[in-house]
């Protein structure tokens, strides 16, 4: 972005001398432009439509299965705890989907 500004001393003397300087809003302007273009695509909109469903499941793991803190020490034990929480969440989802009244209609078709 090119901006024009008057020199400080020239205004006091009555003569306005304009100079041009180059302003950069941020160092990542080009990357921001690419991301803005990407967000305008239909594929990105489709991904954003799926996002709330995934976030609900992650929230369930965090809130209902104590996913915010580890019960045990050691990365292996923490991994097992998180895998078990994910397994429990998925089993609950599978049971809910299979026991839904419209599940029989989906299986017939």
C-alpha cells in the first residue's frame, strides 16, 4: 500500500512537499490473501458444514469423559486414557444411531 504524507518541516515553512512511502500492514499479507481466497471456495464451505458435528464429539470427550486432564502419569498411559474416551464416545454414538427410529428405514433401502 502506498501512502502519501507531507514532510514535517515543510508544513511549518508554508510549502507542502509530498513524499510517498510504502506501508506494509503485516508481514503475512500474502498468506492472508491466499487464505481469504480459499475460504470462498465451495469445498471449504462443505468442510465448514461438517465442522459443528466434529466439535460436538470433541466437546463430549472433554466434558463427559474427563479429556481435559490425565488421570495417570506417562504418555503411554495418557494415550490409553484418551483412546478409551474416544472409544466410549464412538460406542455411544453407534448405539444411538442403531436404536433411532429411522435406522430401520435406512437398513431396508
